[in-house]
């Protein structure tokens, strides 16, 4: 009987951890999407410092998520997203807006794929 309760407790723990991880990734994807939208709007308006700030905020979110979630989430996805955002920031410092828009588009696709992964059934 104790083994059954132990198995049930393990399953409940796994389900709770899965739900928590899913919630964290969904909220992270929403925050990064907001940063990407702000950066794209700032680029369209010609405000490079605001776009640079929004991109750096998104990269900081990626770094924090990667460091805080290393035990229960795959960190490669967050690392790739952070690299794209940092590359966009470098392009913005060099005043290369087209390249920065390309990196922002790549980062948006990666953020969407992270969000999509949390919404699929295993």
C-alpha cells in the first residue's frame, strides 16, 4: 500500500513540476514577445536607443530564465533566443537596422516556437 501512495505522490510531483514549467515558459514567451514588439515599433519610428533597450531587456529575460530553470527546462532554446537578441543589439549599436530586423524576426520565431511547445499535448 505504501508503494502505491509513493507512486501516486511521484506522479503528482511530476505533474506539478510540468504545470509550473509550462506556466513559466508561457509567461516568459509573452514577456519576450512584448519586448520584441516594442523593439520593432521603436525601429519603425527610428528610435534606435529605445529599440536597443528593449532588445537588451529581452536578452536579460532569457538569461534569467536560463539560469533559474536549468533543473527542469531545456536551456538550449533560451540560449539560442538570447544569442539572437544579443546579435540584434550588436547590429543596433552598429546602426545596421536591416540586420537587426532580421535577428528580431528570428528571435520572434524562436519565442513563438517556445510558446507552441507549451501548448502541445505530449
